[in-house]
């Protein structure tokens, strides 16, 4: 084993010496579209988002160098501030504005390797064009290497620059404005994608976040109420304080379904950050609520591993028994008939609010206050015929089923009476559920209430 490791190190060193830094870290072309990863249906490879910084949580009103705490961690802004004016191009209410030869950098590392980085950028107001660069450090900030080519910012609307990095181990980044003088640029939505340790894609039954990241969940323990967890068979945003997921998203195709029986191995999720409360298999006992799956057991019958994965308690919510065993079960069964009829589906399910009524009465929390009982439970299902390049095949005519049910024990078994629009669910939750779909198509399909 030691000999093999030595050979690997020697080979890797030779590879590094044979290539220039820019050859190793060459970015892809700029695009004004959000970069997404379309997996193969059978291999179901996914590219994990390990960091997504929107700069919405920060406040800094002066250009002088200072550290600020953002949702992803501590950042240093030098000749940069958090812009909130109408002249600051931004997604949401805030973005970073950089002047002179300003630098915006992470004071922390991501540790799971980096596949790609995407950054949205535009010039401020009527200012002239400027250029900037992305730099990477793999030694805790002691030294940096330029990633790929210099980017020119000349548009007043946000564009997306995409960089292919493909590095292993720890990394942190800086954005360095290098020309343009006092002309200013804005930076927003800084996203680091990893592919697992060493850059190897994780297997699964589909790209579970093909439609987007509804709440901009991030893989950082600082984000206790919106913590991103990308599993092999589904992805989710976890709320530590509620003890339940905010939402879970997953793909279902013909390869997802088989004959594997239900495993019923409910268990705590040991992959939660150290120190976080782990909801256990008996945490719902005596509460009058079912351990309600988000990603259903029935959607993962291709193997024992796939089915067992759905019994992690991070995939559960306290769900009224009638709602779970009748209303929801009927919708889940119907969804699988769509798949066996020659379709594939992308699903997002979530819950919100406080207080539900189970078989033992109405409760706001259970498990000594460690688990919040949701008031409403919703689901969005995007249905497309079997094929490839799924995102590009979603059109204004694509069928989208959205339902929103009360978490009570007297729901109607017919799920169709609870149909609503995606827009209505977004208004209730604050999420952007189909963010990777073009905005023109979103406008149509998110406003439509299914009637088939």
C-alpha cells in the first residue's frame, strides 16, 4: 500500500510539472445561463454543491478592508462592500461591489475537492468595463494560483463565469479585480461544486437537483436551518432546529423501480454535523404521527441500498396517519404509474408551518421539543417523456403537478382536490422551486394548476 501511494505521488508530481498552471485550471467559456450538470440516467452521477454564497446575509457599507460573516463563513472584503442600491446588479437584495484593485476572499476552506466554480458578475451602474480573476489556494491562504483566464466585465446585467478547477483536497478562493481603476463591478452567487473527495461523481438514481436548489441550501455547519445534504438517492435541505428537512428532491425513472421489498430500517442519520441532535427511529413513538417519508420507499425499489436509504430520519416528517397512508400514498402510487407508462419525473417535496393533528391530537412539537410538527405538506412533480437532455425538454406545455395539504388526520384520500400552483407554494415558502428552468417557461408552468 505504501509503495502504491508513493507511485501515485510521483506520477501526480510529474503530471503537475508537465502542465502549466493555466492548463490545469482552465475555465470553460462564459455563459449567462446557470450551469447545471445533466447526469446519465443509469449511472445517475451528481455534482454536489459544496458552497453557495449569495451575500444576502452580510452588511458592509465601506470599502475599507474588513472581515464579515456570511452564510457560508467568514470572508474578507478589501476595497469592496455589500451593495444594495438600484445601481448594484444583484440576485435578491444584495451583491458585492468591488472598486480599484479590490479583493474578495474566503477566510476558510472547502475540504471535499472542487470540480467547478461559477460566479455571476456585472458592472456597476454606468461605470466602464473592468477585468477580474479567480485565484485558488490549497494551503490555507499562504499562497494562491490563478484559475484560468482573466474575465472582462462589460455588461450591466449579471453574466455567469464558469471555471473548471478539478482539484482534490482543501481549497479557498479569492476574486481579484485587476483593471478598471475606480470603475466598479458587482459579484453575486458564488458557487463551488464538488464531485466528492478526489472529484469522483457520486452514484444515484438521477440528478436530484436538476431543477435547482429551492432555498439556496449550503453545505456548511453555519447554515443550521438550511443545511444541504446530497445523498446517493435524494438531496435535501435540513433544518437542525426543526429536526426535519425543509425540502427533499429526487429523480424517478424506470431504473429507480424494481422488486426490492420495503426495508423498514428507520434510523438516525449519522452524517449530520457533530453536535447536532439526531432524530432516532423511536423519536415519533406515541406521538400519533407517522414517520412520513419525503422520498418514498416505493420510489427506490431498484436495490436494498436504494430502499434502505429512504429510511434515514433526515428524510422524515411527523405526518398525520390518514394524510400519509391514504392521500399521500395515493399520489405516490399515481406518480409511479406515470413512470411505468414511459415517463420520468423530477420531484420536490417539503413542509412548512407549525402544528399538525395526528391520531393523538394536535401538537406543535414532539420528541421533547426536538421535532417540529409541520402545518402544511406540499409536493411538486415535473413529468417528461423518457429521453435525454431533460432540462432542455421542459417546455411551457410540460405537465407539472403541485399539491399542498394540511397535516391533519381527516384529509380526503383523493389527492387531486389539493392541487394548486407552483407559484402558490413558492409564495407560502419563499422558495424558488424550478430555478434552473428558463424564466419564460417558469412563468407559464408555475402559474398553471394541473387538471389531468
